[in-house]
């Protein structure tokens, strides 16, 4: 990407620490089920994974929220479970239930998996198509799940509420768990470097389930692996910003910000903006953190929450976002209202 076109990207500049009088905005899960055009294309393609691996369709889905709302950032349409799939686990989605992975790594050896790197190639094809379509004001973000969060799916074979199988495994079988985390790190670094080479401007690391760990486990399995991924990406692409999103980090948020080397910190909706602003390093950009339910509710709840967040972060680089993914029942008009409020 030539430098003169980069300079027009408000979100990218904010991630690099610039404060502008305009706050950039995008929404986690902005490409997805709350959009009728998404539901149409998904039905046409037959399912979610079919959509992910069809580069034309996935590029179209990535562009849908940009074409409709003009967000400052486009997030690659893919999923964090592409990494386990490329590592050789089978992956499918049960209708109305969610992801399934087999074999479950709690009872299988890593050495029994046969890698399927063609799954990464399909995603890079999407990245190239989107990069060719985006205008020079919109920042393009790639992503991966963080190792702890990805390991919970690989070990349970599906989503889980308390991640107990993974937490027990990490205590009881630390050597094997550590090997699994290292393998996820290696694959995630490879995958993110591939996304950057194919044309993304920045990447986000989603540690959606970091909130289920004890403080010592958080240091070991959240801060450690995220720091390793970030330092390995920075060795190759020091100028590409990395957003860390340790959902549910609570008291550990400041340690995460200091110790991982992330360029910007994503805040979930349980974080008090005033407390985060006080506790985080003064110059680090933050992203967030409207409650997805306040957006769904609309009206005063939406107005007041958005205003409070904007006001609190008015003298720090800030990217407006939700604290977690947009809920599928969210009315489109509420998204439009939010954009008016932020802009
Ligand atoms: O159409 C459908 O029914 C599929 C729903 C869907 C979508 C739209 C899934 C299944 N994944 C996605 C896309 C997706 N997932 C994106 C790209 C689009 C965007 O953000 O606009 C991203 C960044 C993700 C990331 C992701 N997938 C996370 C981390 C973020 C988060 O929300 O915490 C996680 C945990 C997943 C796993 C996943 N993917 C899909 C499901 C149903 C699940 C399981 C969630 C769970 O265990 O509760």
C-alpha cells in the first residue's frame, strides 16, 4: 500500500497514535446476520463455511457494511476457527447450534493431525479481492483468534460456557497444553503474515474467553502467547498496527497493555471507560466499548452511553466500537443513528 494513500486512513492513523477531531468507527461482527444482504448471500451459498471459503462471496460480505454505512474500517470476513481447520481438525457448523471440531484435542495428539494450508490460501484470496475494491480512506483489518480462545474450541470440540475442559487440561497436562498453544502460535503468525502480505493494513487478536482464567493462568496463557505473536509479527512488519482484545480481562487489562506490545487495546462493555482511561498507559489508543445491547435498545440508552464513551476518550486516540459483536436482532436504523452520533 503506497504511503500517500495510507495517510487518508483515519482509523489506521488513530491506531498509530494520532488524535484527530474525528473519531473513526467500525463494529465487531459488522459483516453478518443483522444484515439482510448477508442472510441472502449465505442462503445462496448454502452455509457459513462455504461463504468463508468462496473468495468472491467473502469479499462481497466484507464490503456489505462498508457499502451500506461507510464505516472507517472493513474487517475481513472469516472466522477464528479457520486456524484449527488449517491445522487439520475437521470443522463444521451445526445449524442453530454453532461450531463443531473433531477430533477433540483433549483426547488426540497434535501429531495425528494433517495440516490443510489450502484453507489459509482461500482466505488470502479474499484479502486480495477486498484490498482491490476498498477506497483509500477505509482501513482494512485482518484478524486471528488468540491461542487461549482458539484452544478452548480445539479441546472442547465446540463452544462452551465455562471452558472447564480447557482450564483443567491446562492445569493437569501443562506440557501437552503448552505444545498445543505453541502450535496455535506458529499457525496464527503464519496466517497473519499471509493476511498482511495479501493486503490488510492492521490486525486484531481476539481473546474472547480470556475472562475465564485465574490471574496466574491469564499471565501464562493470555499475556504470554499474545506477546509472542505480536513480537514475531513486529519482527517482519513493525509498521502494521496490532489491536489486542482481551475480553473479560478485568483487573489484568493494564498488565495486558504493558506486557503484550499491542499497539491498541480493545475494551469490552464491562470495562468502565473512566477507569480504563485512568489505568492504561497515557498514549495507547483504545477501541470500544458500547454495550451491544445499548445499540440494540436504541433511544436514550444508546445516546447516553455513546456520549459518555466519546467524552471520556476525548483526549486519547480512540476508535469507536462495540464491546463485543453486534447482536443479530439489532435494527439497522440504530446503527445509522450511532454513526450520526459519533460523526
Ligand atoms: O452466518 C452465521 O450463522 C455464522 C455466524 C458467524 C459469523 C458472521 C460466525 C460463526 N462467524 C462469523 C464471522 C466472524 N467471526 C468474524 C468476521 C466478521 C465480522 O467481524 O464482521 C469474526 C471477526 C469472527 C470472530 C469469532 N468467531 C470469534 C471472536 C470474536 C467474538 O465474537 O468473540 C469467535 C469466538 C468465533 C467463533 C464462532 N464463529 C461462529 C460461531 C457461531 C462461533 C462460536 C461462538 C461461541 O462459542 O459462542
